[in-house]
């Protein structure tokens, strides 16, 4: 009962104390499930994505990492032979279509960020929604259409608990009629990822889709985007390795996992806390139609 009350508090669930309480029930990941397999991790050169990459390498996997620049990759993975780097800005939709790709046993859609100023992408999206939703969707579709994901491969979206406060919103995604709000945009993009996770699980039965939020993780990206929150939370923020745990666990579970669910600390969780954040079926299919329209142009 006390654990349930702490979880309801949010602050003592999403923080490091919440992780330690939940981790009492975790079993060690089975390295044999990863050995010899090849994973693609977007934004895999630092932060949570970097922790995912390091853990996969430690368990014998091969990893291809994408990121906008090579600097963090060289700093964190210099000299390692089982990891390779592909430069990719997910807001550059043309670049996604020409990215050299291999064949993969799993995919982690992790790349994120909260730039302080908006940049218009494709005439209708800001960088946050353009990269984290549209760009990831285009990359995923290319992998599927070119048959580059093994049958039954896990596909994992790294979302955020911030989406709990936001209803899916598809108007003015380029912030041309409103004052730009990076936190609002990020939450909306993460809500869209959660919606897509469920929709794609229904549409692509030969893959296993999962989505999670990692809790409050003390990454450099968080410190850059929300310095006040980072300073207030201090040592209560989770480590990148703790943030990566559920992602890795979902990859390990593979086809044992029910496709399309949302996870936090290895448990399936609801995607709504407040009734007003519930999107309609029309909203869901409008999101999919919008993404398909972009795909058709590129």
C-alpha cells in the first residue's frame, strides 16, 4: 500500500527513489538474448540512448548509432569495434531516404531534444515534432518497406512522462500562430509517439512495438533544456543507465511482449491520467494520415 501511495505521488515514482523501489523486483537481463544481434539506436551517442548502446555492446550485440554530430560518439565509443556511426538529422526528411542502412534485429527510436528556438521543417513542423515524430516515422517506414527488420523484431519508442499532461494536438505544429513553447511541443511529440505505438502495433503484426518513459533522468540534454528543474531535483534524478533499463528489458522480452503497450519500470502502464488528454479515433487517424502524406512527398 505504501508503494502505491509513493507511485501516486509521481515525484517519488519518476525519481531515483522510485527506480530503486521498483528495481527490487527486477531480474538480471539475459545477455544471450542480445549476443550476435544488430540493433539500430537513434540518438544513441549520449544520454539514455548512449546508455542503451553501451549496455547492448556489453551483452555482445552490434549497434549502429545515429546522431546529428559525431563528437559525442567519438568521445563515448572511441576504439570500440562493434559499434558504428551514421550521421543523421531526423528533421532532414530527404536525408532519411538516402541514409545507408543495414539489416537489424531491433530498433530503438530514442533521439530527442528541446531546442529553445523553433525551426520550421517541411513548412509545417517545428524541429521537435519534425524529428521525433515525423522523422522517426519515415525511418521506421523505410526499414519496413525495404525489409530491413527481422520478423518479430522489437521496435521501441522512448517517450516521456510529460505526455501525461498533454492531449494530442495537430494544429499549428510549426508554431506560426502561437508563441513557441518547447516543453509543450515536446509533450505533444511524446503523446504522438505513444499514439503511434498503439496504431502501428495494430497495423504491423510481424513486429513487436513497445513504448516507455524512463522517469526523470539527469542527462546533459535535460540540463540544457530545463536547468531549473535539473537543479531542483539534483541527486534525485535517475542515471542514464536507470533510464535505459526498461528499454533494454523490452528488447530482451521480444515476442513475449504484448505489442503496443506503454511501459514504465518494466510494468505496463496506462497512457492517461486525466480524461481531457484522451484523443479521439479521428485524432489518431488524422495523425497517421498526416504522416503518410509527408511520406508520399519524400
